[in-house]
C-alpha cells in the first residue's frame, strides 16, 4: 500500500467515524429549520383545511406588517436599554465582591437568587409589587409623597417600560455578575499592582488593564444575554401581555399570539425564519468580534 | 364548614338519585334513559375537557362520581384554562389522538370548530337516546342561539352565563343620597337605574356624596373580560358590528366612540386603579362594600348573599359584608350580554362517542342539571326554565327568588356574543383597543384602528365566507336588541 493510499484510507475512515455525529447534528439543527421554511411557504392554520402552497406570500405579508416591525422595534429597545444596564450593574457588583467583605458568600448566594426563579414567576411577583391598589411600590411612593399615589405602572405608557426593565434587570443582573465575577477572580493581580506602581488610578486600571483582559468573557456574556433579551417573553407576558395595546409587544410575544392564539402556523413560521436569520447575523457578527479580540 | 358541605353533597346526591328513581318520571326522563343506555359501556373510561378551576369541581366532586356509580363508566376530567381550551381542542383534533371524548365549548367558538370538523353533529344522538323533548325546556335564548350551526345541533347549552346588575339596596335607598340626587338632577333616584345615563348619574352622585365610601360603581375593566362589556354596551347604544352588505366594520361608529368615551368618564368616579379591575378585583370590591353597583356574571349574586362561601373551594372569595343588602336587575339598556357560557359537545375524533354523548345528555338533563346549577362552587348558572322557577333554588337564600327572576329576565332579553369565523381575532382587536384606551389614547383613533383590523381579518377569512357566517349569526333572534 502506497503512502497516498494509506492517507486516503485514513481520511475515509475519519469521515466514516464522524458521519453519525454529523448526521445527528444536521438532523437536529437543520431539519427544524428546513421544516420551518417549508411550512412558511404554505397556508397552514389550525382553523383552515386549505394548506396550499403560498410561495413568498407570508414573507410579503410580513414585510408590510407594521405590528411585526413595531414588535421588532420594542425588542431592540428592551435589548438596547437592559443589556448595558445589566452589564454595568453586574460589573459593579463583581468589582465590589472582589474585595474581602464580611459575609460575602451569603450576599453572593442572595444575589444569585433571582436568576434561579422562573421568569414567569418573577413576572407574576413583580405584577403584585406594581399593583396599583395593593402593591408596596405605590404604597412606599405614597408615604414619601405624603398623599395617596396611584401609578398605573402596567397601563400608563410613561411607566410601563420602566416597570418591565426593573423586573428584567433585577432578574438577570446577577447572571452577568456571576460570569464577570468568575472572570475577574482569574485576572492576574500583578497586572493591577504594576499599573498602580506606575501611577494608574482605579478607573485607568479598570479601563486599560482589567476590561481588556476580561473582554472575551464580556462579549460572551453580552451575547448570551443579548440573545435572551431578543427572545424576551415570560416577564412581559406576566406583566402586560404586550400591552397597553401592543406597546410592549416583543417579537416573541407577537409570534406566540399569531401562532397559538390566532393559529397562523405558516405565517408564524415565516416570522420565525426571519427572526432566525436576524439572530444568525447578529451572532456571527458577535463571534467575529470575539475572534478579533483574541 | 364540613358539615354544611356534607349536607349539600348529601342533598344533591339524594335529589339526583330520587329524581332518577321516581317511577313515573323515570320512564321518561332523559337522565334515566342515558343511564340505562350507558350501562352497556360499564368499565370503560371517557374523558371530558372542562374549564380548569372551580368549574371543574362539578365533574370532579359531583357529577363524575355520580355517573360512575350509576353506570360504571369512569370519567376522566381534563382541566384546561379557558384561554387554552380552543387551542387544545383544535390541536387534539388535528393530531387525531382521540384523547378527548366530550368537550366544554364556548358557543361563540362553534362555527370555527364545526368548520374545522372538530365537533360531532348531535342530531342523530339526540333522537336515538330520546332527548329532543327535554331540549325544549332549555331557556329559548340558549336553545335557539347556542346549540346549532347551520341548523344542526353541535352542542347542548349548559351554562346560563349572562351579565346582570347588582346594586346595594341600602345605598340607593339612602334618603340623604336620594335627596341629593333629586336636587342635582331634578328627578327621583331610579332604583335600579334603567339606562346608562341614569346609571352614570346615580354612580357619580354616590361617589360625590359619600366621598368614595362606597364608590358609586365599579366594573371589570380588564380587556380580556371587558370586551364582553363593550359588545353589550355597543349594541345597547345602537351599534351594529358590520355593514351586512359590504362587511365593512362599523365598530368605530358613534356608538362605539360613545361607549369608550363614557367608560373614560365613568372611571373618574370609580375606585382608583379601576383600569386594572378584573373579575376578582371587582368581586372583592363589591363584597367588601367598597362599591354600590356593578355588572357581572351570575356567581356574584350567589356569593354576595354568602351562599356556599363557607365551602373550602371558595375560601378565596372575600367574606360578603353586603349579604341581605343586594338587589338584582337587568343591566342598564335592557339587553345584557350572554357573555361566554358553555355548551357540551362531542369530539369528532372520539372513540367513545355514544358513551360520551350519554354522559353529556345526562349532565344536561332536567334532573341532573338542576342539581348542578345549585352547586355553589362550580359556576354553572341556571339555563333551563325549570331552574329559574325551582322552589328548591328559591329557598337557598332570602333574596334568591329575586336573583332567579333577574336571571330569567336577563336570559329573555340577553344578546349573544359575536360568533362568526375566527371570532377571536375580532375580539382580540377589541381587547387591544380597551388596553389602549386605558393608556390614554383617543377613543376614535383606537376604534378606527380596531375597525381596520376587523376589515383586514375579514379580507383574510374571505369577505363572502364571512358575510355568510355573519348573516347566519345576525339572523338569530338575540344577535341584536329588537328594533324599537
């Protein structure tokens, strides 16, 4: 057997060994995608018997569906506000807990508590807190104001975004904290000490030494939370169901309404496919940044 | 508490058994016929989809065990939240699993479910098991409107849901309030108010005089249930949902704008945060004496009187502080909404259609239904003529005769929920509209959007198809208030 034949044989053997794994990955990853695509070009709904081929009609409808674009806008708005807030607060907490504080393990455990609660439960709890009649938030504001205050947190367009963001940031900042805290504890302390000897203050050290070192973790944390925020559903569903009207309706809520309340299976599939495309582009861009950073 | 519960269970059980055992009636009663025919299926199990929560306590605690004892057929109760019932029924039908035998169906869904082929046509079963005569006892408003699609029976109307007005007789009868009312409006305070103008004037004045202890009234303003209130009031103000020729939505007509504008004005003299009042908040406010008038479903009247509220299942209901001080009347405008309701149907994919049908015939029958509508925890409301006139029911609490009379009058004059193809899309547009109303948007602008959404839905469904469905619905005697 020549050297070339041995090499060819090894390659074939290698392909044969990875073939089952590749097949499974393709089946798990690609089949739903292809199926979604197929459904999106038909006219399937739970109510109608007609399931005929529609071509790109659902996509055409989606492009002119103002509610879809508004929902996308709301989603991006939530992401744009909540993500930096969670990052800044998470980083601040991580830096705080780097110091040896009394009772640190207890505080860390308490801090992580919101993350382990189901988002729908967290939303329901915040709904009670924001209740305009019996909620403690209005009561505290009333005490401070010295007169009864009835803020309709979940109805008033001036307050509803703040209410949702408070609940969201409360629940997920600890997640950001955990990742960043773990990353910061691995930063070589001598780097900071060297910077301080050279006269760098806290902010300078943070900006020029610490953050660049933990940048890959920050990007991953932002990616994970960014994706989560793009799919945000539970907490908003529990708080407002997308209301008042559709003012806080996100892309996931709109997809749920179309798919499971209006039974527009094919239209929802088209929506899902567009969302997948958008998310894929975003994730690839983010991963590219991680690669550059490395 | 337990003693009362045991007593209630014992009396209902004994009543049902006694009714079945009476020789003269037994030969004819639909309940007896169902039991006899069902015995051949002894040892089998049937499933029934039932609204989760209190409603399901009827088959779980009362009718299911009794049916099993009578026939040997076990009943599996599949509890589903109301908001998911339509989806689950359709999904199961599409999957064809045969997981559901009998169904609870909101009558407004029937055209969609029939069109999807999910419901079994029942005419043949009704004749086969001799139920047609007893169907005639069902109050006409339910029998003639909530039983058929295109003239064929698909459901047995089983729940007399209707809004009625509850008012505090002591507050409206207070001489101080009556004097203030006459001084301000120049006529005697109407007890109860018969028009929305009267209602608003009485409610606003009570709040003004009492300083909100109690408030003049409160309503369910939550969009999910408030949309029923909109449907009622819109038609009482003369509104028509569609132009019957073009199928263009008319929901943004002056009648619709008036309803929305009136709601916003009313909120000013109602409790703070009224915009978020749902069924429970409104109930609590009335039972605790915080409000003098309200409109809602029939259980309010029973619980306000304290009937059955010592049941463990009802321990979440606030103790009534207004028992003995509540009057019952038809809603202002005279044509209350037959909001929601339930009919009993058979799944087209059931493998036990006969056994399931016999169960729902038995449940719905004259003998058994009278027991079921008196279960304080199960939310089934009177729907047969005999329920309204039952001496046993009238003796349940001192004001029960007036309560039943109000329900009967409301049933006679009630108007139907809109029920066309893909009704939920139209209702969803109203729900969103109400939600926007509470965020301070302009009523006309909101309703113009709602009308645009309705038109878009009609286009998608198909104007001609929807026109035919609307014509079928609008031809029913209780679709709209009779023209003066």
